[in-house]
C-alpha cells in the first residue's frame, strides 16, 4: 500500500494560525487577492479527510490543514486562495466574467453533504460571485429525496469540489451526484447518471484507488457521453503511482502543483510540481491521447494540472462538521485541481475540444520543476517535471489568456 506522502512531509513546527491572519474582510476585499497567505518552504500539518477503505472502493483526494493534534483548522473568515487568486494565476478573470452560462459541471462524490447548497451559497456570496444559476443535488440514480447517508469527510470533499467549480466558472450550473458509498460500483453508477444529463460538459471525480485488474470493468462508465464532454479525475495525493479512475484513457487525469505569488515575473505567479500529485504508467490501460509519453503503449498519468499542494491550498467553506470542525478551511489535494479543471473546460472549451486536444497546442503554463518521487531513469519524465509533458503536471496548467485550444 502506498502511504500518503504529504502527511509525512507536513512536519512544520510553525502553527498555521500564526501564518494566516484572521482578517475581517468585505466580500469585495476577499475577492481582491490582496494578501499572500503563504510563506515559501513552510509545510503545514495536514491530513486526508477520507480514509482508504478496501479494494474496489475509492477514497477522496482532499487534504485539510490541521493543528498539531490533527484537528482540522476552521476559521471564521477565509484563508487560502480564493476565486480571484485562482483566476489571476490561470488568467481566467475575463472569461470567468463572460462565459459559462448554460453549461453544467457535474460533481460525483460518495455519501450526502446535507449542507451542500447553503455552504456553496456562503462561499459564493463571501467572494462576491454571482448566485449559482442552478444547483441540483441528486442520488446516483437521480433521486432528489432518497439521498445516501451523511459522511463528514466526504461532505468536506463535496464543498471543496463545489467551491472549485465556482472559482473557475462562476456562471456555470452545478449538478452534484452522490454515490451511495465510495465503492466503484456506486461511484461509476453516479458517473453514468451525471454524464447523461443535458448540458453537462464536464464530470469531475475527486477520488481514486490503486490499480487492479478489475478496474477495467468500470472503464466504460468513465467514457464521455457526448462530444466535447470531459470526465476529469484526480491523479492521486500519494506521489508517484497511478490510480483509477484517473488512469482510464477516456478520462482527463488532473495532477497537482504548488502555486505561489511571484511578483517579479510577468505572470505574477510561479508553479512547481506538487510532491503529492499522482502519476504513472498504467499497468492495464492502453495509451490513447498521449502516445508519445515515456509509457509507450500504456496510458500515462497525468494530462493537465492546477494547484493541489495543501501548503499553497485553497479556501473552502463547509458547515457539516468533520471531527468537530466546520467553517472556513484550507484544502489541497488533487481533489482541488480536478473540479477546477472541469470548471475551466466548461468556461473555455468548445463542443469539439476533446481531451486529446490538450496535446495539440493547448494554452498552458508549462511546469518545469519539482518531482513526486522516484521512477526508473527510462521514464524519468513520469515522476519529474520538466519542459513539456511530465507525469505530475501533464502538459501544464491553464493559461486562459491566450488561445483556448484544448480546454
Ligand atoms: Ca512540464
């Protein structure tokens, strides 16, 4: 079993509270991206909010800041990157103001988040985002009343997903489909429901599990239902090593970066591969849209990326308590990047922009530094960021200011 790498490196002795001033802000101020909450090189205490359970089930790829005792740190006001920060970093501000209407991003998770709608509204109003055009929450078969059991960890995952879609595409509608459990049987059922709904241009999956021969039985569920639809999935939070469903060759596997302000650069931001991002060559799945990767005939993970390092994490609002904590939390994990990329596709993509188009001139920031572990020298790019495609970050991160081929 792979262990969660970030937990091992998150050994900083500086309390997170000392680094995140609890400033009182108006909505406009909160959205103005005027403060930098992060200190380079400082690691925070973090933990996964979903436990790995058993073979045949996925775990969510969300990681929350905690105190030294492991209790999630909840604040009364936001800490971490908000929508304006993320739109600035990925040059999406003008598109986010004008695009996305009439498009729906679907989120697939396990279990019920009873406060999903009101928490989403709190996040959006706090940051001055418009009210979501449409938000629907349904079971894996589309019921609005027969919802699954509540799970506090997955509820935080759901809030993270809803907030990241909102940050990328404020004018998009959101469909939340809740699997009965974290089994791949239930989650894939939820995906089949989600992808068949009218207007759904992206289906985001912020969970995964290690590869096994049995994974292929679920692959067809993760194939887009209509042209231009993307199925995104987290690459994993355990460093080098592939996982399902990201590794399926019809899925956009979303890796992760560390994202920091860099005022001396033209972009204003710098990025490196996050050490926890998953990547790898599949043991079972054939390559499709990245046949030039070092994995040769096998599927290479990942395809694209966005911020996922919890040490440069994002602000999330969740009022369904998990281990006693509710409020504004700071999250990382490729559970942040997968829904964000789904939102970017909904914001900028066209009906013909397939996942394969990521490899034909997509407008991206190439990530060229950082690593997520050790891999064989012959496939070094699969675990080490460099010029062009690499495993931890794929082709790079969105650069929405230019041509939008690929998104
Ligand atoms: Ca690169």
